[in-house]
C-alpha cells in the first residue's frame, strides 16, 4: 500500500499531526511507500526526520500561483508516485486535492481531514453559505472524511454524520514524560503567574484578546509567547513588559518553556483538535482555554484546566482569581492522568491503519492481521514527538 499525504501549509497543528503519524506509517508500510507533498520552504516544520518520500513545491503564500503549483505538483505525484491512499490535510489542500484527483482519473481512495473546518460556526465567516455549498460538492468526491475531535461532527449535516463517509479518529500525541516538573509559582516566591501561549499569534488563536488581559494583570503574571504571526495576521503584542515573544522555537525548547509554565493559555475562537492542549496535559500543565469548540471535550473545568468565556473581558483575571500554586499543581496532575487515559497517539494511529486497510482491501482476515502488525510497530520506540 502506498500513502501520499498532502498539505498546503505546515507550521502549527498540521506539522504536529504529521510528526505523530509518519513514524509508525513508515515503519509499517516502508519508507518508499509513505510520501508527503508540501511546500519546500516548510519542510523543517515536520519534526520527524526519518526516511520517507518528500515531494516539495514552491509556495510564496496563499496566492493563486502557489495554489496552481500545488495542483501541478499533485497531478505529477499522482502519476509518478501512484498512491493507493491520498490523505489530504486542511481546507485548501482538501479542495485542490479532491478536484485534481477526480479530474485526473485517480483510481485510489481519497481521505480528507479538515484540521478545523471552514464551516465551523464559531468562525462566523461572511462566506459561510458558499463554504457549506463547496464542502457539500466536495463531499461526494471524498471516500472518507476524518474528524479529529467530537466537536467537528456537531455542525456537519446529519446525513454526513450518519453515513459511512465520515469517521471520528480523535487526535493524540505520543507519551513523553519530558523534563521534571517544577512546582508552580515564581521561584522567588512573588506569586507571579507564569503563562505560556504556544502557536500562531493570529485571530483564530485569540492572541489579540490576550494583550488587554495581560495589561490588566500587570505584575501579577508573565506571558511567554512561543510562536509568531503568519501571513495575513497581526502580531498585536504591543510594548507590554509582561509579554515576552520568543518566536518559533525548536520542539525541545517548547518542552522547556512548558515545564516552566504554571498554565498554558489558549483563548482560541475556533479549533479542530488543538494538539498544544494535549502537549500541555502530557507535561502535567493545566490549560486555560475558551469554552467553545473541542475544549469542553478535552478539559474538565476546575479539574484538568479552566474553561473561560472569551467574549467577556477580564476572563484571564477571573480565571486566576483565588487560585494558589497548589491548585495549579493539582490540576496539572489530573491533566497528566487524563492525557494518559484518553489522548495518546496509539489509538489514533491504529484507527488510521484500520481505515487505510479497509479502503485498500476490505477482506476481514487481511484487516485483522494488519492491525496486529501495526500494533507491534506502535509498541516500538519512535522518534521524538511533537511538543
């Protein structure tokens, strides 16, 4: 079986997702049978450095020439690489990939994973009706749609949710104990909360909402930003002394920053399945997150994290009000336990292996043997995972 993954952009959650699924797929299917088509310029964002096929194209932004180059590269890859499974990641790659696949007579199976749907009602797009019509048309060009969180099924049409074309394979990440955890609170005993924001500082992630919140907190908290803006978004940090922007950091350094934090803050307006939240829980850090999208499916309020109403200014002050370092430590320990029980990558990778085999060959006996073999591969030590 040959698998071709396609993504129009890598920084952020998609690169983390690919870094989790590529190692076991390469180990099971073989390095010559797993390929990734993505921008040349962004290859470094995939943490996995194993031996797999990388097919690059030149991307200058979300512009028409770049999208045409993606379509051309994909058409060539379908002819030269001849995959059995075409796995498309994110909206633009999903749209272009399905059009190219069907117009070129691709005989394999097409899987689409939105990684955050364009038709999520939390996005409040003016083009919502057009987007829904586009997704409806593309739906019939897809063999299986993979949702990465229960939230993603909530707003899909009923006949999609109840049909065989839509599956839930919840995202997870590999377990990694990482650096020893320090006690929460400023080591100087000043009770200055140490907060971490990791990811794109754009509108979706709600970073603009954090700036006035940090201004209100003043010396009571310090926010470290491990990330930066992408094209079409604003930095929005301002000259606040209690916000330190570190930019995009290597994954090992993000682990260090996470181990130094009391809380990871995620005031996202919408998400598909935020892997940063899982990475925080894995590290034993509670998450302060918006009470929308997938977060209520991930966090238990006041036990493994805090759910906040980002529409009400002062949400960060209210979340931290009355908390002690012991509370943060207690929630972090519960978050770590919840991660181990629900969000490791083994279940996700076995679910994808089952889906691939089902699409490639529906014979039950072959499916059973393949899943046993894939579980053995999953049990082996793998490359460092996303953090």
